């Protein structure tokens, strides 16, 4: 098994927490911090888009799901709200 780095975590990628109190929870990647090697994730419920959770990439598992429209919305300065994220994650 190869080690994951920040390049594997694209904006809009759905991940699952492998460690911590939130183990087993699904999140969507909303940002990355290269200086501290952390990934910012949100689920729209306990972790809102305005205050995402900072996670170590080693504590996250990549899934096959992705929301490419999230990246497009963030780059285009279109509104992303928690309800939008909740709806997408609930369909998984």
C-alpha cells in the first residue's frame, strides 16, 4: 500500500474518516493546506463549509465518489452551502 499525499485529495473528492471520534463518517474535500500537510473536509452537518475540519491525510480513506461541480462552484465564486453538501453526501 502506498502512502497518500495531498495530490491524491482533489477538491470535491469524497473521503471517509479512518481515525478519531468521527471514524466511519463521510466528508467531501473542500481545501488543502500544503504547509501543514492537512486536508480540509466538510459534511454540511457537524462540519460546515464555513468551518471545515482539518484532517491528516493518513487518517482519511479515499472513495470512488467525487463531486467535480464543487470545484467548479468554488472556482467560479458560486455559492456552496451546507444543504448542497448534505444532499450530495446523503445520496451515497
